[in-house]
């Protein structure tokens, strides 16, 4: 049996790069959608000129001293080497060379790791890798690019003018990428007019907004309270309820017929009840008692004038005895917490009822017109979270209680929310409840909290 059969082949892990088209090429529309703005040609040229001026200021004194030393040594090498001030003649070129070497090395390192140099920092320009939109790298992104720029100076004036100033105008994608940028796979962006690609927090939010599924704005839900007018048409029929608050719905009732006023002492007319036919049964002859005969209604004979109607005597109504006083209701016992929320600053919040989380949470209202009202908030618990970057909305999240546990609803926040469960991040759809489990990490804006079992 071969040992190779016992070895599992693990496929190489590949990282998906966002912003590439079907052919694997950088998509300019993606970079524009997240807020990156190409650097203008004038700013690029001025940044290069500034770096050249600084390099000349560092190298010219040493160059002048070096030329003087070369001329003296050529005229009389023996006398030149015998000079007592030889060290002072050689020191300026050496210092100038060291300073120039340090300046160039610092420029390369900063450009490769941070995408910035002296000139780019002065004019608000940053360099990124055109595919990943991240740091360009030291060797290809910095060394290769500066070698091409240095070679262009072999032909004075025309070379730099063609490579630095004119080649970005030939970019078919209109992103201002010159020949040096194409060789180094770099792209120069303007951080003053657009997004700074080295602001990791803002880049993460911008990428998430592009990759997240776009949902249409949910309509505003009608009020869940029963209408005051009982005859108003029902506008909402609930399909479920939350334990945080009972959802009520109007029940339409048939209109009650109006009762016309009648004379005092005359009973109101009663609608006739349809008679039910009963088979006739011969009744036995029974003598009528004298008292009944006196109270019997006398039927006038034919042709006689009808007697005036007399209202019957009504017995006085005796008030019923007042019911005994009801026993005082027992003091309600607060519900046990269903879950505990541990915010990233260490604060612990027990979830006993509907809980609203945000910079300035308020019940029944969001912080933007597109906010979605939470259902079943009742008497919510308000948890204020401080956020200097304002990545958290005023009312960002609603933690609600359901029959099966605890759910979370994104209240139409600006920067969105997500649940991190077992290493996988699940974005929340605004207005749609999602179940929370113990151990989940809930991210909202730049803040986060952990869900623990109560």
C-alpha cells in the first residue's frame, strides 16, 4: 500500500479580489463606485518636481565639492593626496551621497508600504496596487516604478516630459496611469477629493456597501394600535406576535341601528320577532280566576268608541348592592433576562424586553427617513453607544424577544450590520429579524458586541 494514498491533498487557498471583471482585469467602475478619484495630471507633475528639487538640494553641494576634488586630483595627484585638508575636500561629497541614499531609500520604503512620498504627501496623492487597491509593494510598486522614472532622465527634458507628463494622457481607461504605472501595476489617487484607500475602516465600509445585496426601501408599516373609530376599516392583520408586545388588530363590527327618542314613559319599539308556526292544540276549558278577569284587557264591542290608552304602572327599580371591593393586584415580578449583550467596551446589558442600540436611540423612530420601525418594542430599553466616527446610526439596532429566543433587526442603518457566527459574517437585511445565538458577535458600524447566555 502506497503512503501517497494516506496523504490528503489540500487545495491551495485563493483569495478573492474584489473589483475585477470577468477577465480578471481591474474594473474602473468598481473603484469609482467605492469613492476613489484619480489624481489629476497637474498634481502628479508637481509632486514629482517637488521631489526632484529636494534631491537636487541634497546632492548639489556634494556634487560641486566632488567636481572640485576631481579637478585637483587630475592636475597633480601627488600634491592632491599630500594636502592636509584632504579630508575636508572629500567629506562634502561623502555626506551628500549618504544623505541622497537615505532620502531615496526612505522614499522607496514609504511608497511601497504606505503609497506615499514627500511630493505625494504634499499634494494629497496616494499610490495603490491597481488590482487590489491596497499597498503597491516594495519591489514592483516602488523600485520598478522609480527605475523607469530615473531612466527617463537619460534624455534630459524630453524623457521626463514624455514619461511623467504626457504618458498618463494615453491611458485608454482614463485613470491617468502612465508608462511607469503600467509597468509597476500602480495607480495614483487623490485623497483630498475622494476616499483615502489607506483608511481601512472607510474602505471596509465602502466595499461592504458595494458587495451587499441592494434591497428596495421597505414601506412604512401601519400603526399596530386599534383604531379609535370602531367603524373604521381594518388596515393591518397581524400574522404573529412578539412577547415584547401584543399585536392588536381592529375588528370591524356591524353598525348599531339608531334608536329614536319616544315619549316619556313609553317603551321603545322592539323589532318584531318572526313567528314560528305551532300546531294548534285544543286547550281544555279552564275557569279564569277573578283577579285575572279584573286585569284582562276589555275588547270594545263593535261600533263602540275606543277607550283612551293608559300606560301600565311600572314598578320602581331597586338599585343592586354595590360589589365588594376587589383585592389589590399583586406586584408584577420582572422577567428573567433572556440574553446578555457584552459591548466591546466591556459594558454588559441584560435583555429583558425590547432593546434599542445606537448613538441616540429613540423608540418608534429611526434616524433617517428610510429607517424601518421595529415591531413589538413596547417599553424598550435604550442603550446609548458612543461613536466619535459616527459610523453607528442614532437608532441602529433593535433586539427583540420572540417565542423561540432573541432576534435582532437592523433599523435601516447607514453603515449596516452583520452577525459573525463560527467565523462566517452574515450581513443583516434592514427591517428583517435574524435569530441571535449565544456566542454570536454582532457588528454595527465600527462597534461590536457579543451575545452570551443569560
